[in-house]
C-alpha cells in the first residue's frame, strides 16, 4: 500500500507540461454531458417561431462543431430531464427548456435533429436519461395532468421537497423501461445513459416503508433497496439489447463505490449511502460502461479511480471529471488538476473521460478546451469495440479512388458486399508512408463516416498526406482490415 500511495503522490505532483507530453491511444472515449435542464448548456434560444427554431438549431450545431474540432467522440445528451423529455413522446411531455412552456411543441423533433447532427460529425449520441427524480413541486405542477405524479400516484414518493419514482414499486421498473423502449425503438442512438439511477441523498429516511412491507420479502431493507435499483438496470439492459444489441448501456454512479482498503469514502459512496451496487452491474453483465461522477481532486480521485478499474469485470470505466470546479465561482481548481487526472486515466488504461459539463468547455474555463485541443486531444480517437457483445470484424471497403480538386482531397469507395446489422461506417487514415499504419492515432483523419465518400482540405499544406486508407467499422466498434487507396497524391 505504501508503494501505491507513493505512486499516487507522484501523479499529484507531476507538472502540467509533463502530463501533456503523454499521447493518447488510438482508442479513447472523449465524452461530455450536454445538459438541457434549464437550457444550462442548450438551448439558450427558445423555439417559438420559424426564425427562433433555426436559431436554436444553429446554436446546437455551433456547440457540436466546437466539440468536433477538439476531437470529442461521444455526446451524453440530456433527453429525459425531470419527468419531461425533448422529443414527441407518448408517455411524457415536452420540456419547458425547448419553448419556455411545459408541453410546448418546438416545431421539430430536437432529439432526431441532435442525433443527426452528432452523426454528421462522426460523434456517438448517448441518450442521457434522468431516471428516479421527477422534479420539485413547481416542476410537477407545471406538468399538470401529464405528470406521472398525476397519472400514477402510486409510483411516486414526496421526499425533501421533491418527487421521486419509488424504486421499490415494480411499476417503476416497467415505467422507465417503457420510456427507454420508446427511445430505442424510434431513434438511431448509440447509447442509453442512466443518470440518478439510485435512491436520493439521505436515503435512509426515504418514505418507502409501505413498499418495503409489501415487497421486501424478509430482506434487509438496505439490500432490498440495492436489489430494486439493480432490477431496474437489468430490465433496461435486457430491453435495449433485445432491440438493438449494439447500443451501449451506461450510467453515472456516485464517484466512490464504497470504502476501500486504501482510503475511506468519507461517508459518501454509492453502495452504502444511495444503494447503488454499480460494480455488481458490471460483474453481472448488465452494463457496458460506467461514467462514475468523480468530481474530486487529489487522493479523493486516484484511489477510487483504481478501485473502479480493478473491479470493472472487463467492461469500460470512464471517469467523469468535474471541470465546473475550475470556475472561480466554484472551487477555483488549477487546470493541471484535470490534466493530471487525464494522465492518470491513460497511465492505468481506463477507457477515457467525460466532462461535466459542456458549457465549461465552451467557456474555455481556465483554458480547458484550448488545452485539450492543443495538447491532450491533438488527434482523433475511436470509441473502443464492444467485444463482449460482438467481436466479428466487418469486411473491408473496396474499389477506392482519390482525386485532387484544387486544395480539396476527395476520397470515394464502395461498401463491402455484406453489411452488418445496424449499418456500417468508415474511418479514414492518411500517411506519408506506405502502407498506412492504422494502429497509429496520428494517422487518423476522420471517424464514423456514414457515406461512401469524403472530402476535406487540410488546414495546412504540410498536413496533407500522400497515401490513404479506409476501414469499415460496425455499430459495435469492430474495425475491418484497411483498404489502401494505392494512388499516391502528388502536390
């Protein structure tokens, strides 16, 4: 343990310049939480007319353009907020965040639009679902008769001035699974991301004694509560995989699972406090990714990040980093706190990182976005393949061609004869050496292209490459052998 603590201390003390010298691997999840609640990240403009709809759409496109430029590849997009949603649902109402009025029709489908725009930029779209909270009294009153509190009061509990679904009522599992099924069936999403899939803070006093008497079946109440949450997770996972097995199921548990032999969780953890047995979900195979909310610094971060990794059961751990704490109005962390955490994540082979939340990236708080673009995310990265679901590689593209049109490079190819369920995408690589080495991140030009052609103009002439290759990639992330376009460009 002494060696580990010494190691952790070394990471804390590493200068930012050293951290930034560590190159990322070809595979790295680079995610951000994009919050729609209250329009905190988007939308700032309300959709109330044709011009304001266009402005709202442009606002989102501008956000995604900036994230694409910084080589992000995953957007956790808040789709269910507090008992309301951002798409036309048969179950819950439109959120007021879209139009300024609860239930107001924005005049387009924001979820379909957001998915399309993410996919245009080669980024995965994960539908972020706030699960158990329904909202405070104001939010529920605004929903009126369309609130689940009004439609099915038996599923709901009022606790500490807010409404929650009762995890111990089997109807809650059915209700949330119906919402997930509606989204999965209707939209071409890449992931379902469960937020607040737990009991609320001070859960010891949650008013579910009546539910426990009815459904507890002699269990310890704490274990019963954990089993309730796990049962909901299992139901959602099974429903998603039965419909579209390539969709990733994830959640954002409390950042400390429980006390470890190395460090105490200081009385705040997932397992004991909010009855969230997230490591069991990995072990039981009912989760693909965890995004633990590790909004901590120093030794409140490193030992618990290791604990998640050591108990990952070969699924993915992507720590959530609290970049909002960089803000002087929050905790005024130095930028190197976040850089060291990324360095640590890479050193111990966790699968990436997620940032909470997007606006602090867009504001370039403490130069975080600039640092990512210029030092840490200098090349694109691929989301790893989900080999525990499907590990068969797709066939390679064929019949490729390349031409120069002024300063624009135009590539084209044909899809393989056999296309896997869920469709096929393509990755582009370029190099001045032949054959193009697709294992090197610096050779990635772009990812997840959804057409059979690609055009681009290198930003700088000396960034142009002579040789190019194209690979097929399926919805599980499996990549084919490269198809080399053997017609070298001459400049």
